[in-house]
């Protein structure tokens, strides 16, 4: 069965600084990978997805992620963080079965 | 942009009572899902539904849970006899194809269920 690990529970960055959120997955074949963002009291909004092709994918709000098969990783990046990016970020994978398997999430705080 | 809508936003129920959580998926979507998130924990898959039947369910989705698409627009999750441990945020999601078809799932804002 597939699984997702997000090693960082909580990250704080200064506004304008760059950001990288880590995600590692476990799945025997090529997975379908996603990043979702959850603002307080809100649902899950899709930031970006990887199915195949170019391993660097662009998403909404200036986010990008890179699929690295050799490292089983799908890290999320943003060159310059805005205060409105403070939220919880979830990496998810589809492997066996038509269902999303989520990581435990990384809570991002943005320092003014 | 079309949205998945969930009602109510917060439901408070006595233990042992039945509760129905309601979802209106995006109108042309055919695949429907329920997930839950216990406070402080990760989002967990409960059930997927397509063509008026359950496609897949997790071990969480026991006999106390059921899903239904009673008409052309609603998708409901029923918990027959609620337990304290059912307290969680419940998310509905929908998609116009299964996830292997390069289509993501779109989520609603969730219903916070509190069991007293």
C-alpha cells in the first residue's frame, strides 16, 4: 500500500523568503502526486499535481513541485513567501485504488 | 468556478444519535468521495462512490456508515449511531473521472462533527 511522509510538522519562514516543504512517498510503481493547501476553517484546495511527463510542475499561487523518482520525493517550493501563504500543506498520493492517501501535513507560519 | 458545497458547516450531536452529512458535488462530476480528519491528525479516506455504488471503502467505514446519492445533486454520509471517536471534520470530494484519468478531486470546506 502507498504511504506519504511529511517530515516537517511545523515550519516558520520570513515573508519574502524562499520555501521548500518536503514530501516522500512509498509506492512500487509511478505514483500520482498532489499538493493541497488548507487554510484555517477551510477545505482542501489543490495547488498542483503530477501524473506524468515533465517532473517540474507549476501550480497556483506561484508554487511548484519537483518529482524525483530516485529520491521518492515530491517537494513543494515557492521562491518568495507571502503572509497569505500561512496554512497547512498536505502532500497526497494515488497508488492502489482510486483514493488519496495524505501525509500528516506541514503547518507553515510566515513571520512579518 | 464550480464548487463542492457541504452542509452543515458544524453539526453537534449526542452520542448514539444518527447524523447525516450532506454534500452537493460539482454538477458534471461522477465520482464522489468522503474523507475525514480527526483534530490534529491527517486526512483519511473513508469511501468512494461511482455509478450509484461504493467503489472502495476503508476499514474505518464500518457498518455504522452508509452513503447515498438520493437524487441527481446530493451525496450524503450517514452515521447510524455516533460514537465519541466519530468527532472529526468530514470532507466531501468529487471528480469528473477517476484519479487515474488525470483528474484531481475537488474538496468542499468540510463539516465539523462534534459528538457529545
